[in-house]
């Protein structure tokens, strides 16, 4: 039933991967809108952002997330649960870093309700963080399933999870640039 | 002739549990259509209360607070809970049949998208018994929709309901896109797709591009209302206009989401009832792609009155006029298809021709609203209400009824009554013109939309009374339609597989189709595979 399957890449001919690509396309519009909202309100919140954000610390945690794109690629290529576990660990480190940053901000009185910067910052980074969390759940499910009986995980599942994780990573490249780098340059 | 029980719509069985757990695209299509019909009735009843309140000046049938809730929920209902599910339902039912596939690409996901859409609608309606329905208009502009001016939980139900419903719609669009791209019968190239399928493909891509912007805006409104945020709060340097940009970035493509599938239906029906191939197939398909592309660049024409810069005003006026061109192309395609054809004026064709006529009126007022000075004079008046109802009722609903009369025999195995169909058509056609045509002139005279009532010395009373009579006639027309559906499903004439001498693959299987859709498929070598199979001597060029 699959038409013209021979000439096109798997991303647009494989049912699962095409679904993931379409899902990510719609997610991109979603994040685009939230980033636009951040940028539209950037100037009004810039002083607060400068006073409260820690570029270096977040950069270190970001490196963990960026590195996890590499580990997930290896995991998908080798279909190896241990590399998935490594990806999970890196993603968890990132999320832990974000959690500690949230805690520090909330303790100093910066929250979604405190001022415009808090509203836009927590919304944008929070929505990204939720996507990381979903990715961690997907990674855990994949790792557990791959440890069970042989053939339990369809080959395409590795690639689908990997595509999603790359997307979450790519969104962070934009968010980190806009929110952190953009505040200090 | 024995009566066919209702479960004929669901070949798999009759138990309610079957409907709850079904993953068959035809059954899910019927569920979507049932959802759309139920909310269409609710939205219709709301509009009848609105018309009753406006029938005479200075009336007190409902109080202003209830009136605000009624027009808000009427708009949200008709757009997101009636029209979109009705069209998605037809797409669900028909696309796999028209492309010769056994089901959609992700059957279980299909069930999820339906149930999310339905639950979203139920959440919205739950607000009526949970402290008040949303009352800030279907586009819920902040600060009106913010905590201080809308303290009841209505807007929160609006946010939650639309977010859940939108997630369902997005998932459904992913499914239909993948189905059309991956599941076509051998030989059914994209350049041979039935035009309804083309329109569903374009519509699905519009949904994927537009709905996420609404979801994002809803999240921000949620943060503002529930977490004390300031996105749209001008007292804390927030920007109310940001909501309008995001909302209409969704809202204008949404207009095309509601019209393109219907244009696809009409593009199937007019050729069959003219016994000719569509005139300019490539132009019909390509103009839809053009509409889809342009529809993401016209959103701020809803915002001319807020004080855009000169450049923005010029840009959005120009792009809005430009989008009339591919729309006009289609009108000419349909008319040219009829020219020289052997036209059968059966009910589907009547509604299709009615659609063209009414859509031209709605289209012309639409393109005149792109003229900024005229827009500034008529913003938020009944002129706009008249325009949008000509497009949505005169356009979408007439075209949709054409589709119902055309495909009902495929879904049930029985034809709808032509006699009742004619009554349905003429009462609808007259009713909608009596209801919506006078809105143009009271609008130009300055009658504002969304006003609870109006003074007697405005002189708008007589025309408003006429409009309300038209609404009553529309209600009667819907009763005629309902009678036709109920009678025909039980005792309508047996349709057979191919009652209209159709062109496309859905007519090559039984009516209703078996669970697997096809026992055998005709070879597809052109755009009208069934015509080719029936007329081997007069095949279309490959």
C-alpha cells in the first residue's frame, strides 16, 4: 500500500517516523509562538533577567543536554539500551539543573506572578522542561522494553524517540540563545 | 422494503461498548459527525435565543450577562465543536475509501483524537453548570478575558476545553496527512488524488500550522489567569495585542480549515452531476495550496482597528485581497465544469450550486473588508456578522449539506428523500438569506455586534424582526433535514454501490462498505478510476 516508497527517505515514507515528523512540525509552531511572546516582552523584563539569570551555570547544564543528542544518536544507531541510559542520565542532569535554578529564583521572590520577566521566563522554560520530562519517560520506556524479551522494541521506535529527543534539544538551543545569551549580549 | 436499524452505520455491531472502543475509521467518522451534529443543535438553539432577544428593540428576554455567554458559546460551538468535527468526520470516513486504503495510518490514534475533541467540548459546556459559561467572545480578547474583567471560571473552561479539543484536532490532522501521503492505492499518484482528498491534505497541514499557535496563546492566558502572570496585562507592561496576533494567526487559517474541505466536496459533486471531469484540476488543487500559504499572512486584517503601523496595514490589506484570487479561481473552475455538462439537479447538486452563489456573496463582502477604510467603518458591526455567516452558513453549511446528500447513501446504503431534500434546500436557502442579508444594512447603519439590545429610535427593529423570522425558518429547515435523515435511514430507497454514477473509488465498494473497505480495487490509471472501469472505451487519458 505504500506508494513511491523506493525513492524517498524513511522520514517521509515510514509511518511512525512521518507521524513523529508531523508532530514535531506542529510542536515547532507551538514553541515559535511562545518564543515570540518572550521576545515581544523581552525589553520590559530585561533588567530583571540580567539581575536574576546565571549564564555560566545554565551553560554547564545545557552542555549535558547538548551532549545527550550525541548519545541518543549512538543509541539509535546501535540499538543499545546502555546509550539510552546515558541519554537519560544527561537529560536528568539538565532537568535537575533547571529545577535548582527554579528553586533559587522562587526563593528570591521571582515567580510567574512577580513581574513580566517571571511570567515569560517560567512559561517558556517550563514548557521546554515538560517536553524534556516527556522525553525522559519515553527514554525510560525504551530502555526497559529493550531489556525485556528480544524483538520487543520495533527498530523504528529507537529512531522515533531519537528524533523527538533531538527536537527537545534543538528547542533548547533556541531557548538558551534567546533567554540566556540574549540577555547578556 | 424492510427497515434498516441504526447500527447499519456501524457494520461491526450494535453495542455501545463497540462505539467506545472502535478504531475503525468509518465508525470514528460517524462518531465525529454525531458529535458535530449534537453541538450544531446546541449552537443553533443558542442562536435562536439570541435572535429572539434581538427580534424587538429594548427586549428583556435574557439579561446582558447571559447574552454575553450565549454569543460566546454559540461562536465557539459552531466553529470548533460543530463545523470542524463534521468536516473531520467526513474526512475520516471518506479519505481511506477515496484513496483505496483499508483504514487510516494510525487507527488507535484516530480514536484518541476523537475522544479528546469530544471531551474538550464537554469541558466547555460543563461551564454552564459550574459557575458560568465563557463570556468574552469566541476570540476572548484580554484584558476582557483576564481575571479582573472575567472573574467567573467561564474563560478557564474555555481555555481547558479548547486546549483539549485542539490537541485532538492536531492529532487527527497528523493522522489524515500521513494517511494521504502513505496509504494510497497503487497508481493513485498525488496528481490523481480526488480533490476532496487534496483539500483534506491542505486542511490538515493548515491545522498543524495554526492550532499550535492557539494552544500556545491558551497556555499564556492560563498563566495569566491562574498563576498571576502578566503576558496580556497592560498594567505590568504586558501586551494585550500579543493575544490578538497569536489568536488570529490561528483564527484566519481556521477560516480556511472550515471552507477548504467543503470546497473539496463541491469539487467532487459538481463534476459527477455535470457528467464531466472537473475543469482545471491542477488549478483547483494549486489554488488551495496558494490559499493555505497566503492564509498564514493575512491574520492582522482582523486587527485594522487596533492601530497597526502604516506598513502592517498596507501589508495585510494587500495580502487579504490577494487571497481572493485563488478563491475566485475555484469559482470559475466550478462554473466552467458545469458549462456544457449534462446537469442533473439532484439535491446534492442543488446545495452545491447554492454554495457557489452564497459563497460569492460572502467572498465579496470579505474582500471589501480588506479595504481598510471600509473595515474601520464596519469593524464589530453586523456587517461583519453578515459576512462571516454568508461564508460559514451560506458557504460551509450549504456545501456540507451537499456532501451529506451525496455520501449518505454510501454510509447507510439508502438514498435520502429527494422531495424532503428539496424542501430542506429551499427553506435553508431562503431562511439564510432572510436571516443574514439584512444584517449587512443594519451593520452599515452602525448596529454593533454583541450588543445585548438596541434602542427603538435606531430604526433597526423591523429588520431585526425579519432576521429573527429567517432564523425561525432556518430552524424549520433543520427539522425537515432531521426528518429526512430519520425517515431515509429506516425506509429510504436502496442506493446500491454507485447511485450517482460516481468517478472515485468510494463508489467501487458496497454501501455501507465492509470493515476492510474493499474486497477488490479497480486499477488506478487516472483521476477517475471508477469512471475508467465503467467506461473502458471512454477512459481518461492516463
